[in-house]
C-alpha cells in the first residue's frame, strides 16, 4: 500500500489513539534507539524516538501494537492493513 506523506500524521494519531484505547502509554524520548514496546513497573509502554521522522514513528508504533496483539480489536480495514504492512518495512 502506498501512503502519501501527508497521510502519515493522521495515521500516527489513529495509532496513538488505539494504544491509549488498549491501555498502553506512548512515550517520546530522545536517544540512540529505534523504540518499541516494553513493560515498565507493570505498565505497558511504547517508547518512540522523538528524533525519528514521522514514517519511522508510524513503523515503530505499528510494530509495537502488533506485538501487543490487535487481532481481537476492531480496526478500520485500512488501518489494519497499514499495521500489517508497516511491520515488515
């Protein structure tokens, strides 16, 4: 699926909302790392490098949500396809 650059912002916002719906905190930190899902004192957290470009942030968030398990959650078909495809980029 080809995603236009201007669509990444809305996709990113939808993914952040999905994480919140799942009870997962999304944190933006600065450093030399890619980011991903982790447990921090019994809290589910997705850490994203705030210095990464928007496409990388979408990829990191997509992979982390997929790792958490989104199979049982209803998602619009386009968003589910994006998550599935971003995981392999």
